[in-house]
């Protein structure tokens, strides 16, 4: 992270161009988005897509993760401001919260 490294991903998404909506989930990692998530964004063209973030985290909350992601997204990407996040003590009991979030987003 301190070197701004981008790990090479072992798998890629086939036909990403066929998707209009992308749900991008990640854990915060040292108060930011994991470098592999940034690799994913840079390796996949998300231009013109609606992107929804969901995140698990410890005590630092979302920290700088959203800003990290925004910094590598193409400008034409629509990043939803409605982000689902769950702290480490909430993850096992968050199923209904996730369902409510998806319903709010009309999915």
C-alpha cells in the first residue's frame, strides 16, 4: 500500500461490457481500499456503469477507501453515494440490513 502497488489478479471478469451495474465489495485494508480492488477497477472498464460499494471493516469504518476507489474510477462511472458498510461485530447479523439496502436501491 505504501508503494501504491497493483497486484496482478489471477482471474478476470468475462464480458464486463455486458453489465450496466457493478456491486463492488471489499474490506478496508490499512484504512483504505485493498490494492487488489484498485487493480480490478483499473483492469476492467467501468465507464458508464453504475457502481455500488459494500464494505466490511474494523474500527476504522470506511476510512479512505471510498476516496481510493473514486481516484481510479473513470469519470463517466456513476458511483452511488449509498454505500453499505458493516463493522466486524455486525457482519454475522447483517443479512436483513443487506436485504433492506438492496430494496432501498430497488434491486
